[in-house]
C-alpha cells in the first residue's frame, strides 16, 4: 500500500525472516497490539440509502480518531516506503500499467490515493498527465512535495496533505491510481479510500488503476515449517521437551503468518474468495465476506493449513483499446463447478490486461502469502475432497466511551463428504478467532 489517506487502516509492517504473525512486527516499537488493530478497524464511512443521498451531500466526513493518527504517523516512516519501492514486481507493474494506459492519462487529470513518496504520481506526470493530485494523510506528504520539486514537476503534481474524506479538489478527475492492497488483499487496505475518491471525483467513464482484484484461497502442505516450529521440541539436545508442544503450536500458529511459499506447497487449484470491481464495489460490501470452498487434493500429503493470495488487474474502461508499452513509452523511463479448478491468471502477450500477482508460483512480492495453519496436520489422499467455508465480519462494539469495529473470523474445514458442515452462530464467536473442523469434527480454536 503506497501511503495513507483514509481511516480504518493498519500500517504495513516491515518483513522479517521466517514469516510474520498477524501482520508482522514493525521496524520500531515491537509488535502492534491486537487492541490497536481492532480499534483501527473503526470509523469507515458507511454507504447511505439512496433516499438519504441528497440530505447527506453536505454531511461532514467522519472524525479522525487517535488510531487514525497513529496509522498516519506509522506511514511517515521511510522504511515502509523503502520496502514497497524496492518491491520491483509491485513498482514495475504500476509503471507498466501507466505506460500501457498512457492514452487515458495524457492531457488528463489524475488523483493518486495514498501517494506516499509520490512515485506513482510522477509516473503519471511523465506519461503526460495535465494535472496530478497526490493525496496522503501522513507526514510523508511533506517529503513527497520535495521529491516533486526536485523533479521539476511542481506545476503538474499537486501534493495534498490530508485524508481523502477531507481534502478538496475543485474539479472532476479522469483517472484514479492507487496501490491500496494489504495483506490478504483487504487487511489494512485503502480500498475504502479509493471508493471515497471514486464517489467524490471520478468522471463517468473514468479509469481506475487497478480496476479489479481477486482474493484466492488454497489448501497447502508445508512440512518444513511444521518441523522447524513444532517437531523441534520433541528432541532438544537429547532432551524430551514435547511438553512444550501445546505452547509451541499456539505461539507459532495462533495468528495468520505472512510467509513466502512456492507452488509445490499448494495442494489444489485455488478458490476465489472475493472478486472486487473497483468501479462498482461499495463500502458496505467490505463489512463481511464469506465463501464456501470445495477442493480436490492433487496429491497425497499432510494438510497443514490454507494460503491466501491475490492478484490485481490493470485494464482500461470497457470496449477501449490499450496502448502497449512498446508503442508508447513513458517520458524519461525505460523499460459453478462442484470442485474448484481455477488457475491463476497469466499474461501471455502485451495486448492482454496487465496482472500483478502475489501467487506462490509467481515472483515474490513484499505481500508474500498469508497462511493460516492448523495446530495439527491432517493426512489427505490424492483426489480427496476438502470442503468448508471461510468468512469475516466487522461488528460494532463499545470500548469505554467509543464505538469501535472489530473483525470476527471463522474458518470451517471438513475433509470428508458424508454430511453438510455444522452451522455456526456467528454472533457467539469470540472476536479474532477462527474455528477449524478436523476429520473427527473436533473443534480447534486458532487466534487470528
């Protein structure tokens, strides 16, 4: 995610070797608490009923909370932006997308949502944009303004230091560009800010980059990770420390882990959890996501958990022709099946939409993959069915005098087909917990 603009986000954390749990550890100050994460999920502006649109046109934006301030301050740290810019897969995909859509950008007005250091705004200016509004709520906007000046683009790129909900742009825009994606696509993402910018400023028929996103889920086997974190305790310098196993499992697997795996770890074709169309999605659609999955294992292996990854697509408005990079370079820049069987998207030639993928078989990115591990692996046979459901829901609750929005997760797993999944009363779920069913239908609780 390039920078920070709206509310209800959690800053992307610095990568560490061996993966991260719950979004990872930051460069400074250690691991963020769950309380900060829960509270930072709060305050997304809600979509109103159509009948209320007129009277709400002049409604003030939601107030900036202490958690929002902490988020913006985190994104002022240069290390976060260094990590993202050094992700060449990410940065070059955006540069290529600007090149590919130069005909939509040249002579047009662009807004960069969460501009960070301003690199995407500069790409657009170099592609011939008439004007670029670079919006960021964190103090990095001060440095972005200096970067713009140093590249003699101050007349074209206008840096606005503030939230998308608060800043004023006195004209409609032709293009919105944003690197809004978070871990598991929607964790700490800026999609809500992109939606707000779209509804405030985008012209009818305008361009959004990227235009769509897809979140995938697949079962995985990962014996090396399990051996390193769990089986290690069975024999430590000849000492039986298996009494540590329950604690080791909890510490290693109680939260999602951000790690890099390969295609060899994936047991099946992925399942599409959520498809996002940036032109039509509404804020209330981010409140809850649920999906039922049904996989058929392609091999005999222990099932250690599930992996999430995503891709985003950069394509022009419907029925439009695209300029390929080879045709028009940037100025100054070089070059309902019962079983899921959906392969990830591949771009085989320059005339196809450009796709930025975080799939295990593609070049690694700073997003890596997000893994949810079972406490104990389940042996599955080749062609065995793995089915269940996954979802999350954001609900309001009172903490002190404030109303915050907490994210509740559930994960149901069954590796047999003799009966339907047991229904769960989601209102009785503990927040930040995932429920996993094993072959014996024994409940395991895994903190998320």
